[in-house]
C-alpha cells in the first residue's frame, strides 16, 4: 500500500483490520474500533510505549476542529519515521480533526517504512 493510499483511508473496518494485524498479528475475530474510538486508538499509543518507541501527539486548536499531529520515531527516538497531521472529517457540514484516525494512519505509515514489515507478523 502506498503512502497516498494510507493517507486517503477513511475510518472504518479496513483501517481497523490493518492496525489490528500490526498490534496483535491478527486480522480476524473481534477487531476494536481503532479509527473512531479514542479508548481503542489509545491502545495503539500504549503499544508503542510498551515497545519503547517514542510517539508524540500534539494538537493545534484541536478543540475547534483544527489539526492533530502524530509522530512516531525510530528506535533511538531521534528521527521521525512517520508523521501524519491535519486528518479531518466532516460533522454536520463542518470539517473537524480526528485524532483516532490520525493515530491509525501514522501507525500504518510507520510500519510501511522499509525498516519494518507491514502485515508480516
């Protein structure tokens, strides 16, 4: 899957299944709603922390529907491997940022990097 394809993914079962495969090596059974439920997407953040991988989440006026940014670093914590920002969705004709989807896309891009093996678990 190309970077642009990942960035164009919408919240839903497809992206949830891909993230679930990364986290648990499974793409079947009960798959959490990583891309739309903050308690499920926070499991991704905990996964990186448990594996001693630096992840940084920042927001700029996120409470007004502005930008979220998620960065995931290399094993030394010095170089950004994956960075996704400005993931937005529409709610009642209003564009808003969605941290859950941003975390999922950053995760997929991190594992897409040539130093990692996306979907090989």
